[in-house]
């Protein structure tokens, strides 16, 4: 069965005019209707189609017109933007949760804002930073659109980090803008093994023997990591397994990389030389998984998350204003966090709107992984359990 994503109900209210005083009396609306013209479910549907599926609002408007429910794109955005303050406490709480995470993955992708006030006059680019953080087996997504690079956005997030926590493990590609100016006891910097591997994949046809040697070594590392995951090993056990099985492989690979230049087997400025230099220059960050419990191998999780932003960019091309970017970042963060934790984003967005005062008072009780317990507690009259701050 197909159905319209937005349903409209018309209420025709009788009006009576007094013959004596000329006052007009209008019949009341049914209980539960109003004062807003748009139910929470309608707002959730607009937001989910726009910021979850990447469907531009002008296309939504065209589709709804075909189905007999004409709602202009500008009206859709106004309806969604009106709930920005309702969801802002959730966004702020997600930032606090990410700040106290164990591992954070981050990267940038380009974005355009047509009308914006530039803070950094020397910069011409605009970016969307994606951050995926893991805290106690929960994954949290954050998106920030503006002039700041990912390292600068991460630095702002870490201002909320509890001082008694150990250093955050930060994974990104090796671009300098992904690393903020923080002390070693605040952040353990890791670089993505996939990016190093990709350099050899791109030139494997030109240098098959050398590239296959490197790719086979990296393949062994990923096989060990898969074994750790399949066996359900905790971070210290995974580290011990990598030190036992992966370290000899990486030591042999490092020796081979060094010999290519020392024995002048490879021209440093050739494509193979550039791939080798990348691995050598970032070796310490690439091999943090051999020294730090919980250090990941690659940045793939945030690369996948940024596909939502790329989908938006391909379909809608730009944000018109900084406000529109802020609205998009908030909804994308919430929807992506729901999806990462296998929570129905439509139901979650709807329940947050329906309990807006309670959400503002205690946002930690209304996160995607806590809101159902809170709803059960409210229905039963019991106080919900607080999540760790």
C-alpha cells in the first residue's frame, strides 16, 4: 500500500452571529487539535526526508502537490526551523557526550553557504565537519558547517571534556587541519591506515610487485583486527593480540619501506616513492593500534557518515544562510545518531517535540538511547534513571 507522507485534515467550524450584539461565535476545535497547524509527526517527516534522505524541500513540495497536499518549500523549512529550539538541548547534550567519549573519528567535506559573515578573512572555503564518537559502546554523530576545519571544531568540543578522563583517541586522515593544537595528554592522534593503503591501490598496475607486498601486509593487519572483533575482545585484549601478531608484520614492512630509499631502489618523487613517503612520514600515527588500547585502524566510520552531507550537497547544492546550515547540522546530527544506534529517528523526533518542556529540563534523559526508558517511566509514574554525566 502506498500512502501520502503528509496528511491534511480540514476542520470546518460553524460560526453564529448574535442578532442582538453582532458578536460572532465560532465552534471550538476538537480536543487535542491546535494551536499549531502542524503536528509533531509532520515536522518529523519533513526533517527526515530533508536531512535524513537528502530530498530537497522543493522536490518534496512537487511530490506533495502531485498527491493533492501542496505545501511550499519555504513553508516546510519554516515549520522545521521553528522546532530548532526544541532540539537545541539535545544537540548541546550530544556535544557533551562526544567530549567525554573514548574514541572520536573526524573529517571534513566541502560545503557552500550563500550568505554568511566570514570570521577568518583569509579563508575562502566552507566545510562541514563530521565527528563520530564512541562512548560506552554508544556511537554519536555531530556535524558542524562553517569556516572552521575539523581540528578547530574538535578543539571546541573538547572544551567540555571532564578533566579527570584519560586522553581522547582521535582518528582522522593525515591532513594537518584535522589536528588541533592540544597537548599529548589531551588527545592521542591516530592516522587512517586506509588512506595509506589507498596510495598503493592507485598505482598497483604500475608497480605490481611492490604494491602487492604492502597490500598483503596491511591485509594481515585487518585480518587480525577482524579476529579480535569476532572473538569479542576488549581493547586491552585486542591490543595484546595486535602486539603479538601484527607488530612483526609492521616491523618487517617498516624495514622494507626504509630500504627502498636507503638502497635507492625507488625514486622518491615517483608515484611509488610518494606512497612510501606517506607511510614513513606518518608511521607513528598509523601504528597507534600497536601501542594504545582502543586505537582504531582507519577513519571509515566517519567517511560513511559524511555521505549524508555529500548527498545533501549533490541534491541541494548549498545552504542559503548560516541559520539554515545550523538547522541542517542539528537535524543531521540527531538523525545520524539515531541510525548509528538503531533507533527509529521518526519516532524519536516526534517524542522529543511532544515532551519539549521535559527535554529542556533534562536532555540527558531524552537522548536516542535513553528516551524510551524515560517514556516508560513517565507512563508508570516512576522517575527515570539518569545517564552518566
